[in-house]
């Protein structure tokens, strides 16, 4: 097991397999983003080696492949096939723009679920946020994934005066489909122009939804980052990830590895451990992994929490990396 100095045992791992994306969403990729060279990325074999170590030696039970956009990697199906042999629950986060091209291969490789990043149901607004067309394709691919039997979660980053007027439209997806919508508070990363005035809070979300729909609280997994709800009688669910206003750091069990093999013990970590360079030198990376976990802060990578009662900014510079370079 991997246990940090605060007594938290970690069983979930996010592995970014590429830092590029076929969308250029304004909140996760700066206009001037510089991408890694191919030789800087973990290879398929290196990803499998690191994942196997976490699963077999340390009892990691959940692995999610992220990016960037993981489907831009030509060997993504092979990576999924490798990791599906491990004793873990395997998922993949995607913008679903090219999901239809890979879906049968991913299913055959053993993928059971996808998280689809989608922040609007308006085609013009999609174009503005993503800096290209594609809404109709993404929407069709969500429905295709459901028909093929995948467990589908739709992740919406809620930004005040950008897309907060669409909360109810997303909740109403759960009336028609057995899918799971997750509303995410807008978080600060390099280049995404975060400001407290753009944070649409967890409390505001529930208030807006509750003004139209009655809903019930569901039982959350003890280590879940999302607070889950359901409109009674509807097949799907919705949840809120309140990272900014109500952090869940006390029960967090997640670790991350970036596309170039840097280990991060927190989404907001300002320190990283280079596993890949050591692996390529033939060194034992076990001590590096264990030291990284032991150094994990109690919350938010060591920074103070967001305080809605003050204008003091404490979350404006959590990471030198944009979200596309960390992994969703």
C-alpha cells in the first residue's frame, strides 16, 4: 500500500499518456502551449511497466488514462489492452471528438467506461470554448458509447457567465439516459485566466438545480471526489466536484503520472518526481514513488483554502503547468 504522512492510503492513479489535444479549450490550454517531443513521452512499454508496479506492488485498484486527449495517440488501444490485464478498474477521459474511430477497438481491448469532457450543449459556445467545431460529433459519440454499453460520465467545468446557464440542461440528460453528469468548479491553472469571480460554487449549483428539480443525496464512495445526487425516478445521476470551495483533500486517494513520467501526489502539486528518467537509466523507482507519496501535503498542494469572505487570492498560482500538461 501507499500511505502518506497523514495516514491516507492511495488506491487511484491517473496516467496522462499525451499532452496534446485535438481541441484547444480556453481553460486548459494556453494559446502558446509548447508540446513535448515524441521521445519525451512515455512509451507504451514504459506506461505498462509503471502501471504494473503501482497495481501489483502497491495495490492501486483504479487507473484512468488521461491527456491532453489520449485518443490522439496511435497506440492508445494497445495501451488500454496492456492495462486491462491488471487487477484494476480501468477508465479513460476523452473529449470524444474522435471516439467513434476507436470505440470498437477500445471495447475489444477491455475498456469499460469513459469520462467525456463537455462544457456546453450550444454549438456556437462549443466553438468559442474549444476553438473549433465539433459539438455534433461529440454529442453523437456520447450516445454511441451508451449504446455500446460503456459506462459514461460527462464532465462539465462550470464557469460563471460562460456556461452556468446550462446547468439544468445537463441535469436533464440524466432523465433520458443512464449516464452520470459531474459539475466541476473552475480551478486555477497556468494560463486559464482563473479568477474568484468566475467560480460558480457548489452551493450555487445545488441552489439553481433545486429551484427546478427535487433531488436526493446518494451515498458516496469514501474516497470519491464527487458529491452525488439523483432526481428521483431518473436513471442517471449528477454530482459536484467542489475542489475550490469545499476541498475533499482529507479523503483523497489519488496520484498522478504526467505524459513525460513525472509523478505528482496532488492535482495542485508544485513538486514532481521524475520516474521516467530513472526508469530509463535502469534505476529502481520504488524509493522515488514512496518518497513522493510521503511528501504529500494535507490539502491543496500545501496552499491555503479558498475563502469566499475575502478578496485575498491564494489560489491564483497553484501550478506552473496548464491542465493539458497535468492530465484530467
